[in-house]
């Protein structure tokens, strides 16, 4: 369905990075874009630049999110907000689990519950879930994050079953490393972190992810682009490790 057949969009985690890039792209396509994030100042700057409608709101604020979705019937929903605490489960704590489940999974479930029925009723809509290569591949230390993103991957598939028979499309975007400020948010903004994750690498930009989302949305209505894995050309997932028992001599 071309962009002209959609009128309104909701983008979460919209104050920076991929979310802000998606807001900018959608606004250029002529959508009424509602940008949701906690950082009010950044949202105001984004609104001044793009004409989006800012909502300084935590995605876990169910009452606030419910009020917004009752006021506006959204044709496009982009679930982009996410957090990480890069720990293995054995070193995690209760707060880590609750935070990642609340932001990465529970908020997405609630938004889909609130928005998708309207799409089904109108026989028109597109849900874009920003997952991660962590949904499909194992790499060290992020057990809780992997679990929440794997759940989003399965949810994306199940949503199409829930909306079966209606023109509601669902796209899961699985980025690898992208040049955004997420690493500074997770690990702290320092020269060491930038050198570890950003500097010297050839990485996709947030605008590249926004362009991929736009491609999926602009496809003909008979086409559902269900899954996109987007990684740097010089990044590969996987790896095989084998160790000896701790008591081996």
C-alpha cells in the first residue's frame, strides 16, 4: 500500500537514532507523525525540524499510551523503543529483568493490543517491530535482551495470524550494529566506547533503517515484507566456542 493510503503514524523511541530517522522519513512522505519518547526537549527539536506531533511520554505509561491511542486511529505503528542491560542472566538482577520486559516486550504488546484492532476494523494498517539480530543469534552476555527480542520476533509472526483476512501488514526489522547513540546510552559515552563500537567501522546509519522501513510500507498492498535482517557488510553473526570442564587437569 503506498504511503498516500496511510494518514497517521506512531513512532516510539522517537527522540534520537532510528526512531528520529523514521519520523523524519515519514514526515517527508506526508504522514501525520506522532513521535513518542521520554526526552521532551529532543522531541520539541524534532517537531520544529519535521512538523511531527511530539508526545513526551514513557512507553511503559499504559494510561498515557492508552489515552493517545484512543484519541488517534493510527495507520502505521513503529515499535522502536528499547533498552538493554548488557549482562548475562547469572549476573543480572530483578530490576534488569523488569526494565527490559517492560520496555522491550510489555509496552509493545500493549501498543499492538491498542492499535491493531483499529487497523483490522479499517482493513488498513502496517505494524513495524524493531527487533534485533539478537532475536535469532546468540552472542555473549545479553540473555535478557535476547529473550525479549526473540519474543518480539514471534509476536511479529503471530500478529499476521491474528489479523488474517484483513489488509494489515507486519514487518520485523532486525538490525545488527548501526551507528547510533545506543552504545553511549548502554555503556556510557566515552572515547573508549566510541572506539569499541563506532569509530573505524563501516556501519549502516539510522537513515538506512528508515529507508528499509519505507520500502516495506511503500510496497503494493498485496506484498507483505515480513522480515528484514540489516547488518554491516563486514559484520557476521554466530561463532562456535568449546571449553573444557572447569575441573579438567
